[in-house]
């Protein structure tokens, strides 16, 4: 099983490990795209006005550009610790024990706009780049979509896709063994509606529960639904080939 998380705009700064080392990142087939994109982002950061436009930042967020200037020399930390925000606050990776973090290293990846897929414990620097950023040269979709989709298609087990649709566009998880998780709420009349803020929180809590319980194996959607029920989550399997999701089957996480 591979649990696929979105990144976060907000990140912890600093780190206690050495600067970026491409050979330390999972999914080595993505290295050519990484090695091409990182220098392009560094070059973009040397022109603050252009970077603000390309990264869609306001003047108050101009300081974020500084992270991109030192991408190749700044310290790193595990990806799951680097990201903050609603999803990652609910997941609370720093509080997980060694066994949970080892399970995350085997079963969790984050889809970064800068590095493509990275393992949960891969060491990465602080950076600013989003799925809709515009880096000079090829668009991010051109750089990532086929390469990421190929990596996900090659995964031998279940792919549990918790990404936003913006990141699905940068590399769909296409295959019978992939499920896209959509968080919904049900009102008193039984009507379902999508959630925003609580969508991220629910995904963080769901992932944390997986890391704490460490089920082995979860080979298919039915096994995932059964585990979720026992862990206190309502997960409802939907139809295959959900529109716009690259052929993934959709499941609903009822929050």
C-alpha cells in the first residue's frame, strides 16, 4: 500500500541534516526532472518581482522567495516533518513513535511540486512552489505528469490517493489498484457535501490512524474499508473511473 499525500504551502524552516542530496530521495526515476527544475527555481528566485508573480505571492509573503534562493545549500529534514498546516498538524508526525515513522517510510509519499514524489522520511529543504506556480521553461504539468503517473502505475499494491485534484493533474494514479479519497459530510437529510478545512484535517487524522495501527497488508479497497470501520472511520467505496481522476476508483471519507 502507498498512501499519497498532498504537500502544504506552509513548512517548518531549518533542519538538522545535510543539504539536498538527490540520491537520498525515493523514486529515483524522477531525478532528471528534479535536477532540471531545482536550478530553474533557484534562478527564478534571483528576480524577486518575477518570482512573486510566478509563485502567486503577495508582498507580505515575499520572504518565502528566500527559501528558494538557497535550495541547494540549506539544511533538510524528513518530508513528513517539513510540512505544516491543517493536514500535517492533524497528522502530527513529530509525535509518532519510531515504529510509526518506519511504517510511514515504507508506505507514505508526498507529492511535491518541486521534487515530484518523495518518501515520507526523505530529507528535503524548505521551499516555495505550488502545483499552479509558473516556472520559466516547461510548465510543471509537462515536467511531472507523465513521470509521476508512470511511477504510480508501477507501484505493485494499493495506492490511496489523498491529494487535492490540483496535484492529481501533475500525475494521476491510474489503475485498478488506486483509490481517490474524497472527504464529505452528510447533513440531517442525508445529503452529502464536500468539505474544505475539515477535508484536510480528516485526511491528516486518517493517515495518523494508519501509521499508529500499521495494518499489514491492505491489498485492496475492501480491506481498506474494513480497516477504516474498525479504526472509527466511515469509508464508502464509490464507482470506478471517477471523472478527472485518471481512472482511480473514488471512495468517500465521511467526516
